[in-house]
């Protein structure tokens, strides 16, 4: 339980990144929302909407933040078990 108290914030962050990644990958929801406030003009020769770039940036950002959070989580778990095993061995 002590380990969970140390890493639950990281776990919530990872879950949040997964949700954002899935929503941005499923449809152009974030791009359409941002396009309401900062409209862009579509290129006549492109089939991809201009606001799709916002979704691609959000996907990359969610992936990068998620990878960093997973790395920090792994580091904290290893550190927790290393400290726990050194306490069990005792001095010497």
C-alpha cells in the first residue's frame, strides 16, 4: 500500500495520457474544438483538414508525456524495492 501512495499520481497521469491519445486518434475532436477559436484555412490540394495538425500535435505530446511518466514510474518502483530489500538485509 505504501508503494501505491507514492505512485498513484503517476498512474493517473499515465491513464490520462492514454485517454487523450485514444480520443485524439479516434477522431478529430481536439482539432475541431481548437479550430472554433483559432480558425485555419484548408489547403485546396490537400484532403487532410488543416485542424488535423492540432490532433497530431496532441497525440505526439500525450505519447511523449506518457513515456516520461512511465519512465519515472519504473524508476520509483525500482527505488522503492531497492530500499525495501536493503532494509530487510540489515546493516553490514
